[in-house]
């Protein structure tokens, strides 16, 4: 028997992906599963893809009872923004918790207040393992905030360039496309198939998307104790693509570096990383290559005409952008092999 894990918010897309990955994990046992809006419903009715797993066939979702969820070695919270903080306040201090929401990602209360309507709850260890020094921090922590999906793609693309002094922090532009699962499972007219298929749209334009301060915070060289020439400023525009899952983030910054220098900075930062791959020169990331995997694919180019560096990152928003990354964090927190229960290989076609 392995470590017992619970999931709060297990009926959503991220929760379902957590269960899929946990069902195949060699060292983790699935424990209590809660979903307030689906309490009493069979798990496999919400997630028919999980039919046949002995821990899930016949299982039903419970309500979000802290006492029930605390009957585990580790709890994943995949709840709407604001709800994780309320639940965490009722949990025993010794319980290890990984929050897939935004409640504990930001260090600056003013940044939180500018983007969220709920009270600031503080900051937990930020759980992007590939950032310098973060693995050790995760291993030593009982509470970890898993990064957002857009933020993961953008930070992986840009942090090495800023840390190496190859890109200016004050004029960063990110345009990223996401599949509709990134918006969650609640029904909305703008997410109907008839609205999305054959169409792309921008949303939360003008610096209003909540991942903006998270990206700025975690690509800032000062986060790693390095000097910064100017404050980090990001202009982030998300777009909705006619696909169920996946993110393609195109990140640019002012830079005089050559393409070779940019790629070398990425290769040096991610050398030996099991899930982050810098592609061979001339090959560009595509979302289809990362679907179902915990991988992120990167490629860089120099644009001397505009004086900018360009880095493109592709990943699966539900895996490396959510559930897979959370399990990667859990493996570190529980002293397990970091890659246990995860794959870097996508499903295609």
C-alpha cells in the first residue's frame, strides 16, 4: 500500500485528470473524493473514462468535509478560486496539501487584490519544480501552490532568458492559446461547441487575466536572488482555440541575443529535466505532441528586425498545466521518484 491521497473538487476536468493519473500511479492509493455539486453521484458517471478501476467503480463523491479529507497522507485541492483557502483553514496542520487553484500563489497582497475578489490568504511554496531551488523547497514543504497553466508555459519559456540577462524584463509580450477545458466544466454559452468550433477568440484582454501577476512574480530574476535591470512588466493576451486541451504560448521580449544564445540558455536551464524538452533547431512546438503528457516543448528564435527574442512553449493544460504537475509535486513531497505515475510522451493523433 502506498501513500493515501484525497482530492477535493474531484468532479471537474482537473480533478478527473488527477484521478486518471492517480489510478495508474504505482505508489499512491486513492482515498476520499469530494465534489460538493456532485455529492452522492458515482465517480464514473462524471468521469466515464475511469470505468474499470477497482478504487473508482462504485465510488461516489462525498461533500467537502475537512474531517473526511484529512483521512489521507496528502490532499489535492482542485477547487474554484477562494474555496481552497477556506478549506485549508479547517485542515490539520500536519496534513500535506497541494492546491491547484490560485489561492496561495502570489507573494504580494496588492497584486492579489488587483485580480481577485476574495481576501488574500498568504503564499505557499510555489511549485514549479524546474525553477532553480524550487525542488528543495517543495521537498521541505507541507503546503504547495501548483502553478497555473498559462503561467507554467510562460515561465518555462522566459525565466531562463531573464536569469541569463538575455532578455529585458520591462517589455514582455505573451499571446497564448488554450483549449476550452482551461475554462472549467461549468456550462457557459461562449463555450458551447457551436460557438467554439471553427472559431478563435481573445478574452480578458488588456492585462486583466489573473495569471499576469503570477508570471511576473516567477520570471523576475530577483526571485532567484539575481539582479534585475528593471521591474518585470508583462502584457498577456489569452485566446480560446477550438480544441479541448493544450496550450501554445508565444512569448517575446526585447533582446539583442542570437538564436543560438537563446537556445543555449534554455538547454542549460533544462538539461536533464525529465519533462521539459528544448526541441532541435528548426522544429517548433505543437500542442498535439504534448497531449496526455506531463511534458513541455520549447523552441526559441531571434527576431533581429524587431530586436526581440521569441520563445514558444506547448503543453497540455490539464497535465503539466494542472494535474500532472500536481502529482510531480506530490512525488517530491512524499519522497517518491519525481517521475512516478507520469509520462513525458504524448498521445497522437
